[in-house]
C-alpha cells in the first residue's frame, strides 16, 4: 500500500476599492490532500479545506444598508432570509473539496466521487464544459468539485470515449421520502465525449443533457501548426424554453517565445449566440458569481423589476453579451519570478476585466503573489451603470451600487507541502 500527504496552507488578503462598509478581508486557508493506493489499480484521493476569515462580510453590510432604506421596511413582506457566511468575528468552516476513488484498468478507467470536471480546450471560456467555471479572474481559486461518476474507455491510442453522470449539490427534490421528484425535477446531469487522436490533433464530439431542460451538442479540436490552436463550440438548447438557445464558439492560439526564461502569450475569441447583441438589453440580474452575496431571497432582481417566483427562472449566466476577446501573457525570469496577466473584453461595449499578477517563489515550497482585479471601460457589462443596481420590493426602491468595488487588490502567501 502506498500513501501520500500533500496540499498547502495560504494567507490571502483582499482590499475592495470604493465600497460601502469594511473594505478589507483576510482569509487563512489550509488544504491538505491525502492519497492512498491499496492496490496497483485502485487509488483514493481526499482534499479537505478549512478556513478562517476576518474583515468584510458583504452579506451583513448589505443587510444593514437595506434595513436603513425604504426597501428594508418591505423585506419581511417580500423576502426570505438566506444563510450566508459571516466574517464579523474569526470563525472556521470545513469543506470536502475532493473525495473520489479511481480504478484503472487496461482499457477502462473509472472515477467516482467529488472531483474536478474540466472539458474543453479554451483558456477562459469552455462551451463544451458541462460545469463551466471561470477561474481566470481569481488565480488563487481551484475549480469547484462535482459529485460525479466518470468512465473513460480507451481501446487503443487512436481514440477514447468518456461518459459522465453527475448530481447537483442541491438534492432538495429528494427531501420528501414519500414522493419522488418528476423526471424534469431530477437534480442531475449527464454527458459524453469521444476523441479521435489523428494528425497530431485531438478531434472531439461532446453532448450533455439535464432533465430540467438544458442540453448541448458540439465539438472540440486542438493541435499544433507552428503555433498551438484550438476551437470548441456547439449549440446550447433548452427543451423547456426557459434558457436562451444558440451557438457558442471559442477559438484561440498560443505560442511560447525564448524571451527571458520563457514568454507565453495566448489570445482567444468567443462568440456566444445565447447572449444579447445590444448592451442596452443586458439583464444584469442574470449575471452569476457577482461580488454581492445577498442575505435575502427576494422576488425582485437588481434591475428593479419584480419577477414572478412561481415561474421557472433562467440559470445564472457567466457573461451577458455575444462577442468577447481575452488575452493571456506570462513571462518568467530570474528562475523564481513571474509576471502574468489576463484581460477579458466585451467587444460590444468596450468594457473588460484586467487581472495582473506578480509572483515570487522561494525554493520549492513558498510562493508570494501580488495581484488585482480591475474593471475597465466607461459603461457596460464589466462596469455596470449605477441604475443597474436599483432594487425594488413592492413599491419601495433602493440602490446597492456602493457594494460593487471599483477594483479589488489582493495578495497571498502559500506554503506547499
């Protein structure tokens, strides 16, 4: 039996520029990993994350602010209080980020448990990824785990096929033991991917389906012709007509140059036909992963328009528009230094997000990073106008634009085992 313990400990500080309330947040994280191989073909892997946090609690700051406005008088009538993390005092929380077992056969591999799923070749956006997770704006973050079973079949070196079945984290449809959910209410997803390896290029076809409506079919090509290239995309559909349908495609190139220790550059273009062509039509209430963690679940969006909670709402969106360009650059020098940056631009409204990072390694275990997340542009998706953050509860109005930072500065120190 073989066993290995690894992982890292990290201290990360963030400062949000021009926000209401406490602007700073300090997070201490430990993420140990444990790997056990009882036999040659079986491996178990666990990654546990624990953290302490002090400083800004956006949910509490927002709650205090709303309670002092006209909206606050209507919260009890229109909203349900949500449980959120609170950072007023030092506290701890523990999560299991990875917990899976691998079985490796001669032509078949199986992984079952909470695992990272990352399909597609794109560096920032992945249309063919069943669980798309944009981490380019948060360089310290690892992909979220998915509760899934994955089977990979590789009869020979020319082609392979992967099938995946996953459960959502929210299993509330199964809470009633006396009544099973209807098929369209099942909190699960399935996908399949077949890849042909020919002409020094990987050619893949991908399909995905959810019982609650969304489905996808498409492909992915990646290879090298002097420079690295990739193209992936396909059609997003929805049998229930709740989510927008259309083509999404990402195409990019990358190249490494012998400048200093190494200079890596990459550029991508993305077209998302499910987004809005006109920036004036953006529904900012659909944008997922925003910096505002709401302490209430309310029947209104941040567009100031009340919505019918009895109707099924579209899934949160990563972006709102159709045309995007992203550029990534990384240069290493003096063995232990690196300067990198990612820029994501919405072509239609000329706003974007710039994520610079400077890092220094001290031996094999210590690393220090300084970085930022800087929205750029006049007015659009990445720099929304203040009126986008108008909210309403009945006839009461308010505005929470003061909780959106003009920029976020960050620094973190990591020690790897």
